[in-house]
């Protein structure tokens, strides 16, 4: 049950914080969407992407779904103790987070409207933000905001397959802040595999089986696969898998989606995201990992017989 040949990518330069170049931030998360999309545009892969840039940014009230009024106000007004995420504040950063978090929401929403199309939000910097503060290079929890908005609007629940190198605490830290998150993202649907190489793969497969049962029972309606490059052993800050096992995760995911879709009798709504990745020596290694994972998912999930001409 193949999806359309092109990936719907929710990307606009408005979601990029170019100030991070000047500030020389250790994390390239604010710049990563631009760097990756530039790499895609200059390669043969660009024919496989349908860029959708005309989505609206999040407004103040959207952030209040997952964060306290004090934190949201302090961040955007640069007042009080807004506890930056480790990235220097700027007007450019404040604008970019409105689009970055909105891109995540719109990509998932599009996957629900068009489940036969693979969707993509080239975003990171989300899964460590707590209701009252930013941390770990993450300002706001786009995961929680997107899932709560979709639960409010459509009564749907989702699973987040978070293969970043670091535990995605944002969802768990939000369960007490707004109990609705327990329905929007069931307790066993914030998937963070543990272990190294083979044990990591086995844990991932075990947790995928649990999510599959939720989907087949009608309790989960969409899936987000965030394949962080910092779960690669050579990453500066992470390391659970060598290249073979890291890419195997994308293959396992793609095959799993096809299996679940076949059992459902219809396409499973799927969105891809980026999340972490840190290399001081050559950041292209991070970008190449992300692109390899996306391409592997596309090859497994999309109809390659009808590829768009370059």
C-alpha cells in the first residue's frame, strides 16, 4: 500500500534562525532546516519533495497549550527569567520558533488529511522544552502543542517515535501540566529506544509492536518518526548506534508502516522530523545522516514508479 511518490515538506525560510551563524551557537538546530533543504535542492533528491511554504505561524495562544503564560510572555518579550534553551535570544529566533513549531503541526495535520502522502517537517529543537522553561537547545514543545491541537480539533491521538540520542522528556514533563496529553499521546506512545546497536534495535521493535496494537485498536491515528542524528555513535553528544544499525532503524520503521497499513486496510498517516545532531568537525555528516534516513523511508513507503521529473 504505497504512498504518493513525493514527500510533502512543510518548509519556509521564516522557520530558520540565521542569527545562529553570527552567535556561533553550538547547536545548529535553528539553522538545520535551511542547511538540509539547501542540500536537498542541490541534489537529485529534490524531485522527491513537494515544498509547502504557505502555512501560518503559531500565535501566542498556541504556545499556551503546552507552556505557562509566564514563560511564553517572558520569552517573546525577553523579560524576566525565560531560561533560554542554550541558544542566544534574538528577534529572528523569536520569529523562527513560531514557524518551526507550526511546521510540525501542519505536517501532521496534512498527513491526516492525505494519509497516502508521506509528510516531512524539517525541524528540531522541541523535545526537551518543559512547560515552564526551555532547555537542551529546545525552546517550545512543538510535539505537545501539535498533539494537543489535533486532539482538540479532531479527537485524534498520536505516537512519537523519538530516536534522538537523548530522552525526549518534553512529553513526559507535560503530563501533569495538561492531563489531556495522556489521551493525545498515550503513555506508551512516546517511544525512546534504549541500548546499543542490537539491543537498541530490539528495544525499538518491541516498542513498535506496542504502538501497532494501539493503532489497530483505534487508539492511535498518526505516527511521527523523528530520527535524530545524535543517536549515531560518532555524534559529539550522543551515541547508541553505528551507521549500519542507525540506518536499519529507518528500514525497520518503513517496513513496520507498510505492515500496519496493510493490516489497517488503509495508509497510516506518517510524518518525518529531524531532532538532534551535533558535529563540530563536519556538520555535513549530520545532514547526510538525516537525508539517508529520509531517503530510506521514502524508498520503502513511496511509489517510486511515478517519481516526479527533475
